[in-house]
């Protein structure tokens, strides 16, 4: 049973700042509320004041900035990301990932900002944002700051947002033409056991590519595998094809998985090896202009 609370609906960022200052730790920001309401129903969180940010125009923005980066407001829903022609044109992998977040009800209500701010370890979004060089925009009366997603998500359910800050959105850098990318996830529950985001971007030399690789859901936070990217270097696509097993093994050695109901750490390490290999095969096929489809139970390939 929900404890009584006051609902506030500010119309601007300064209005939010006023409410945060007035109510302090009793206040919680929310947009979709899909995770928040579950915690409240279980009695794990009992805020006296909820601040609904969905009506703030700055948090509803979905546009391409002058430098070509795509800006997505914190209150934009997963369904809006999935169906937006702008996102499909500039960030097709992200649109595909949004289409497979949780279920239709969550996608209709849940938001980009809420997903990132909650920092659920078993979430798709932050993993794919890592290989898109996404930056989180944070606003307060003291000013605005930008943080890479990898620095914003610090641990399970822990972020770098300060108490007086509002997560207003994210900025993402579209890949150049010729990039082959894939997101592969596996899970028998609604939340994925593992998620792998891989992209092969055109290199400085014709026919060569550079790898971007991120792993999520196996540990307390998603991580970009810089060491594996360095091992891959810049290679002709044919050479990368010969090294997929090597790179998959390196990824399995680089992750730091944890035991939970989704599986043991050893199981997740082996799953990392298997699914990095599948993600790299898919990204390579797409970089070469070929289609690649998932052929395994409980596996989603975007």
C-alpha cells in the first residue's frame, strides 16, 4: 500500500529547483515512475513529495544540435525513441534497442532519464549509450555540467547526480557511414542477463575498421571494454573476422561479473565470450553490407 504523498508538477527547471530546495530529502524526481512506484509499493522508498518533471519543455526535447549530435530529453519515453524518425535516421541501433526494452507498458511510460537515473544493473540503455559516446546533461542553479555516461553511472543504483541537480537529457554522436553495429542480449527473465553492444567504425585506411565494445548486465554497471578495443586496433575487416574468437576471449577475461539470480559470475563470463562473438559476427556482416539474424532461443539481436 502506498504511503500518502504530495504531487508537484513544475513547468520549468527553476520551478524544480525551488521544489528541491523547499522539500530537501523528502522529495523525489520522477518522469515515468516505472521503477519508482515498484519501490514505493514495496515500502523501500517513502517520499513525502513527488516532483513530476514530464511537463518541463527542456526535458521533452528531441533534436539534432548544430554540431550533428542528437539531443534526447530526459522525459522522452522509450516508445518515442523507438518510433522517432529522427532517431531512426541518425541512431538506428538505439531505436532498435528501445523497441526491445522490457514490455510495451514500460516502453510507453518509462523514460530515458528515468532509466539512467535509476541505474539498474540489468538495463539495456546505458550499455548501448557507452559506444555512442553519450554524455548526460545535468542542470542546477549553480550551472550546467556534462558527464560521459560511463562516469555518470557509478555503481548499481548509484549515479553522479547531486541532490540539487536535474538530469535534463543526453547527447549522442551518430556514427559515420559504413559503420556496422549490433546489440545482442540474452535473458529468460524480463530483465536481461547480459547485453553486448559492438560497433565496427571505418578506420583511417580504406577497408579497415575500429572496434567499440561495451558489456552490460553482468556486473554492477555497464562498462566499455577499452582494453579489448586496444587489442583489436585498426584492422582490415577480413583480419578482424579471423580474430573474433580471440577478441571474445579477451572480453570474457576483462569483465568483472557478479553472482545474482541471473547466474553465477563464471556463467556470465562464459556468456560474455559467447555473446561477444555473436555480436562481432553481426557487426562485421553489417559493415560488409550483409544482414545477420539471431538464431538462438532467448536471444535478441538488434
